[in-house]
């Protein structure tokens, strides 16, 4: 079954089908892998109820399919709000978000949001937690094949039958990542997913998430405060400033082919981004 056909099935049977107007078959190839979502944000402004001023003002961005985009900015500039608007968890006051040409109107199995806390079910095993998305989408037939492959991908094959409570914070975040990827989304939305982890675990996950995203061709929007994290993970960075939340810098990142933290190319790119941040955010 193709990727597209699987989602078509999920939409007929699943609970979250009201999310988007169906994608015409011509917009995606019949390849078994996700090709990544094309995300377009058009004149988007948002004001929270009861607030005097806009917290996001006139944001327009195009994210091509397969790009890893970092949203960086100081606390309160509207990064999480923007991510929630992209995911359809909230609706904007003005403007809109379009994924593969369709206006986002709610949640969908085609995109997943990962937060700082992994929110797993503590009484279930690693494999059961990883299978939850497939279970909710009534795609249980795919579990025996997909879950072991996903656990392999996130480096947790040896932990499949362990209770998630026995895992470290970094391992739990890996379970959450496996669960997020199980339904083969085209778009991964990450809201500071590594900020509660120690530096070493965080580095490993930063590299692994980029590698997995590139292997699967996913589009990724990553919210972070951390300039080094943006330079390690992203193809492109948008720097946001507050009052009202807006984009002040849009720059492609070129930290060298290996993205090694110790390489001169990486350090030069990190320093360039840090300077842009200091002078514009
Ligand atoms: N539910 C809400 N009601 C009213 N105002 C809100 C609400 N959520 C966020 N805000 C305000 O909107 C602005 C943007 O908040 P948001 O959480 O998007 O910022 P952020 O960039 O993600 O910050 P952080 O880096 O601290 O997570 C802030 O001024 C915040 O106080
Ligand atoms: Mg936030």
C-alpha cells in the first residue's frame, strides 16, 4: 500500500479526519515514503482573547517540502503560538496556514507536534507507547512491522518490552519520537523538545532527529532558544522578535557538510547566527 493510500484509509476509519480538505492525488507521488509537507503561512496575525495587542503580526513564510526550519527567538516572542497555529491546535485571528495548498483547520495524522515533556502512558511498555498513534488511527495491522523498525530507528530496540517509567528522560523522548513517526506524518513540529535533557543526551537526539527527518524526507519546524541547536539541526533559521511577535531575519544555514561541532565551518556558521540574533532579535 502506498503512503498516500494509507492516509486515505486512516481518514476513512480514523477519528481525526476533519482536519484538512483532502489532498488531490496529483499533489503527491505514489512513493511509499513521505515526501514532506509544503507549508505556507500567509499574512498571519494573532491576538489572545482579552489582550490589547497582537502577539503575532503579519507573518508570511513558505517552507518547502523536506526543509528543516528553526524558529529562534527570546522568551515570549510567539514561537509556541506560531507552532500551535501551524498545527491547527489554534486558529489565527487573521491570515492562514496552508499545508500542501489546503488551509489547516484542525489536527491531522499528517502532522505531529512534540513538546518538551514526552507525555507517555506510564503503565505501558515502550513498544505499546510507540504503537499508540497507529492504534488511534485504527491501523493496528501495521504495528507488528512498523513498531520494531521505528524502535530501531530511534535506538531503542533493546527496550521494546520495558516499562517506559524505567527509562531516562532522553529515552522517553525517543519513545515519543517513535510514536510521532509511526503514522508516517509529512511534517514534524517540535517545541523545544530537548530542553529538559542533559547536554550529552540532547546532542545525540539533535543529530538523530535531523538524520531521521532527512531519511524520511520530512518537513520539520523546530522551536528553540538555542543557537547551537538551530545550527546543528536546521537548513534555515528564522529569528523572531517580540512586541509584536514578528520575523526579523530569514537565513539559510551552511555549517559544512558534516555539521561537526568542532569544525571551523560549523563554528563560523554558529557565530554568524549568534551575531544575527544579537543584532536583530
Ligand atoms: N493563552 C494565552 N493567553 C494570553 N496570552 C498568551 C497566551 N499564551 C501566550 N500568551 C502571550 O503571547 C506571547 C507569546 O507567547 P508564546 O508562548 O508563543 O512565546 P514563546 O516565544 O514560545 O516563549 P517561550 O520561549 O518562553 O516558550 C507572550 O507574550 C505570552 O505572554
Ligand atoms: Mg514557547
